[in-house]
C-alpha cells in the first residue's frame, strides 16, 4: 500500500530540509521522493548529512524541471498549505484527507510540498485535486518543510495501520486484593510498633487514607513485594548503632 504514495518537493531551498524529509519518509515506511528544481542542484551533500539512515531514499530521488512532469504517474494529487488560498480549489481538513485515503489507498497518490519561503504557487496548486490544510496556531502558521511532511506521513501511516495504534501496552500483573490486604495489615503492625498513630483518635482516618492511597496506586506484584521489603527493612533496628 505504501508504495502507492509519492511525495514531491517543489523548489526546495535547503539541502538539509531535503535530507530531513527523506528521514521522515523512512520513519513511516515510504520511499518515493521526487524534487522539482532544487535551488542548489542535485545531488546535495547537506541533504545526505541530515538524512542519517535514509540515504537510500535520496539515492532513488528523481529530479524534474517542472511540476507537471513530476505528477504524470499519479492518479490523485494533494497539495499542502498552512493557510487557505483564494483559488477555486477544494480545501479539505486532515480528517477528510484520512477518510479519503481509507477509500482510495490503492490508487497512486502524490502529496506536494512547496518551498520553505513561500510554499506552493497558485500554478502548482492548480495541478492538485484538493488542498490539505494542516491546522496550526493562528499566531504562527508557517511550518518547517520536514515537520509538515512528518504530520502528513504520520496521518497516512496511522490510517493504513490502525492495528498498531489499537494495541494496548502490556499491563503488569496486578496483585490480588488479598495480597494488598496482607501488605496493609503488615504495614499497620509496623506503624503501631513505631507509635505512628498519634493522636490515637485519628488512627481510623489515617488508616482510611493509607488504604485509599494503596488501592488507588494499584501496584504490580513486583512493586508490592518491593514496598513490603523496603518497609520491613526500615523497621529493623540497626545492630551497628
């Protein structure tokens, strides 16, 4: 499925950003990166430095002289923008984009990203089926090129791999209520030995607070044993004293 997605950088200005974009693609399992008229030519040494473990993606990059040529093999094209453009083009939310991906993931889908300083031109936008708006703060809507790509790639990845996000982390085995009761009885005994419950008339309230603390805490078996061991050790007399 991921092989059906390609990403195009239109006139990127910094090699470092290209390398970072390659790294983002590899993070989320994508591999097709195309570039239109990179400012400093291609290949770019700075792109290689920031790509880290994604240099293989840079080695497969295709460079085009114009936008339309970079899109010829795509069935559907989406462009990205942080602000709404005053052109006759449908602007869709990230939620609508994800719903569209669910229904059309078998088609060849391309996502365009504009240059760092000014984004995509109206001519570039005219080649897209829809424009994706990445919601950001009104006070500062401009995003770094690789950051914008990370947002889009993450949303596609999440849409195509729902099972990964539905997995619960492994829960440590919880102790039985009987184990906690025994622990609290042991704790109560040691506290009595140390004359902790002063004044006596507040003992009941103090025990209720201790019970609430440990039942809310829900320690694992291992943690409960560790607590019991710590408390027992602290209660012992120091024979070297």
